[in-house]
C-alpha cells in the first residue's frame, strides 16, 4: 500500500507528467510565456484532474468497460467546462490570456491517462493522492518553464521587473522559445540523472 | 470568395501554422514524427477528420447550441462529436478499404486526443467563420500539421544516422529542432 | 438488465448529471456574474464616451440574448449608439467598441481587449493614431478597407486588418439594423 505522500512525490519527481512522461505538451508550450500563466493553467488542470479522478474512482464499479472511454471524456469535459465558467467569472483576465487552451484541457492526454490507468482501478484515496501529485507536478513544471521564458523574454518574474531597461530576448515569447527551453530542460534533467548514475557506479 | 478561402488555407497552413505558431497538436507532433512515411499517414487521417469535424461542429453550434442557448455545453458536445466521428471513420474505412485501414488504422484512435482537431473546431466558432470557411480552415490546419510532421520527421530520420550525445538524443534534440523550424516559420509573420 | 441496455443507461445518466450540473453553474453562478460585469463595463464606457444621456438602452438579440448595441437616449430620442464588435487577430479576437452619433459618424473607437503578440499587435493600444483614423468616418457612407481607406500599423498588419474588419462589421450592422429605422 502506497502512502499519500508517496503519490505526491511520485507526481512531482519520479513520474513528473511534463519532464518524465511528456504528457500534455500543448499547454506546456502554448501558455508558458509568463510564469503566472503557467500557474493558472497548472491549477486549472489540477482541478480537472482532482474532479475526474474523484468521479472515475467512485464510479469504477458502475461504468462498464465498453463505454469506459466515452464516459471518462464526458466526466473530464464537465469539469473542464466548470473551470472555464468559473475562471471567466472570477479571473476574467487570466481567462482571456489562456484563451482556447482552457477548453483544450479536455484533450490533455495527462487527464485521460490518469483516469484510465489509475483512477479506474484504485480506491478514492489513491486516486485523489495521484491527482494532487500529478497536478502539483504539472503546475511546477509549467511555472518553471513560464518563469524561465518570462525572465528571458521580458526581464520580469511574475510581472515584477527584475532587470530594469532589459533588452528582451524576444524569441522566448514566441513558440520557438517554448520548444527550445523545454528541449534544453529535458537535456539538463537527463544529464543530471546520467551523472547521478555514474556517481553510484563509481 | 475564392480569394478569402485561399487566404484562410494559407494562413492556417503556413503563416499561423497550427504546430509552430499556435502550438496545437504537439503530442502527435513529437510522438509520431520518427519516420516520414508514418507522418504522411497520420497527416492524411487528421486531414479527413479535421475537415469533417469542422463541418459537423459548425452545424451543431449554429443549429443546436445557439438557438437553445446552450453554448456553455460547447466543449462537451464538440469532443463527443469528434470522438464519435473518429469511431465512424474508423468503421467506415475498415469496411470500405482494408488497405487504407492498414495504413491509417493505428493513427485513428489517437486523433480524438489530438488537440489540434478540437482546437480547429473551437477556433472556427471564435473566428465566426461560415460553413465553407470552417471546412477550409480545417483542411488548411491539417495541411499545416502534416507539413510540420513531415518536416520534423525528415530531419529526425537524418539525425538518427548521426552520432548525438546521449544527453540530447531523441526528444530534447527533436524539441530544439522544432524550435528552429518554428523560428523559420515565424518569418512568414505579416505575409498575409 | 441486458448488457447493451446497461451501457446506454449508464452513459445517459452520466450525460444528464453532467449537463444539469453545468446548467446549474451557468445559470446560477457564472451567468449572473458575467452579465453584471459586462453591464458595468459597458456603462462605464457609455458614461465616458456618450455622456449626458437620460438613459442607456441595451438592445438585445432576441434569439441569442446577447447585447447587439447600446443606445444613448436623451429627451426621448437616440443621440448616439455604441456597437461592440470583434474580429480574429493573431492571438485571439480583437474586440472594439465603435461609438457613433445619431447620423452614423464615428466619434470614438475603443479597444476593449486584445491578446496580440507583444511588440507587434499590441501597437493597436500603444499607437492610438491607428484607431483615431476611424473618427469622423461615417458608418453609412464610408467603407472600411485596410490599406485603402484605413492605413495599417507598420508591423501589425494582421491586427490592423482585424480591427478594420471589426469596424466594417459594425458598419454593416448599423446600415441594416439601426440607420433609418432608429433603434429597433
């Protein structure tokens, strides 16, 4: 029996959805021009993950296998629409910036994958722990990427000026910046794990 | 009319390329771009589904969701339409052309979660396109998606032959190459 | 219960629960908040750009329930209208409010929202000369065509075109729904 904390740690490090499992790449690259967008997208996704894992786990004995996927999609889409409506009501500015990527949370493969691989086979506690871990892992990854791109692209962090009179590295604001930053981050993590392994062998 | 349709197709395929500019459809873009041949197969399947999804979701929005004031159910309805459509297309191709099915079959289930398909359906509505414009926007987006996939696959096939540091092998390098391709595509900005 | 019936039953229940919970959220939580914010924002603009009215009329589309335009009324007559309009730009819709007097002459074009690329499309806000071009043009007699009757902002062609298209859309609406007939 795995503990709740193990699930959380698993989502943040061992099976980080972005850096290890490479799931949900569209929002990862699409909205991370600024750190705050990364947090917003990450929290919205976490909410949907929690909701869908909760319902899927509760209904795991009720939903027949044949209509599993359509049922999951409806459940996920319901929570996405909730986030969409609530964000439009309470955080209209963030809603505008995230734009089409909010409804597109529906097709974030991370959520369907967690519903299918974990929540539909496990108890409520584990499903929620996993959703929280994955959500935090996803949010941290997006925020990291957003911070790097915002810092290089605007000279700011969370809209606070870090370097005055910064000459912006403007490709960081474009999709190019997203691709290259993520590529270099993946390479960095790989370099780090190779080094660690070598250290163990030596 | 023809001019505006050409502008829509060229804009969706090149200037506002779905993968490089709008950053949609990244999962299959990174997942399937190992070989040029499979990229073309995926592209063909996506083109088919995108054009059909554009038409069906447009009609759904116009004749059901707007009159009934149920626009907030858009996301659910659209994703269900796309999932159903993918199923129907799969069944149809399986029966009518086994050879085509062998070529495209493996890609079809992946299309449901390709966010470019839902993305194009939502963008059609947000851009207030009419039926023809929506369908051609779908086709243009699919052409752009295929172009991106084939371009990256061509480069990755070549990279497989070279000696690459294990740190960059595979995805990190593919992402950096994609970034450089996106930079090249941003040269089209302002053309249309 | 036969298997196939059970499948349909479960799916139907899920869909019904989903649709009813969303409709509850939309009608009781989100809808009123969004409506109130839109009204407030519209009134702020109306008070600033069409001041001195006795009343502002929100003319709604009966079919969709959306506000099509705002009419400013003084001593029983419409003395100005404000038309919300939008067109697709680079990063999303460019939203404008076109304010005109009762003859259709534009007095102001206000940029309500844009998510254009920083450094390119956001020039629509940083270079107000662009929207000022529309002032004194007429919604009935003028055509709004980019690079012909309206000059694009250098380096922000797509955004300029979207804005111009949006104004043209407002003009078409004005001609067919407001001009001659007064407020419908």
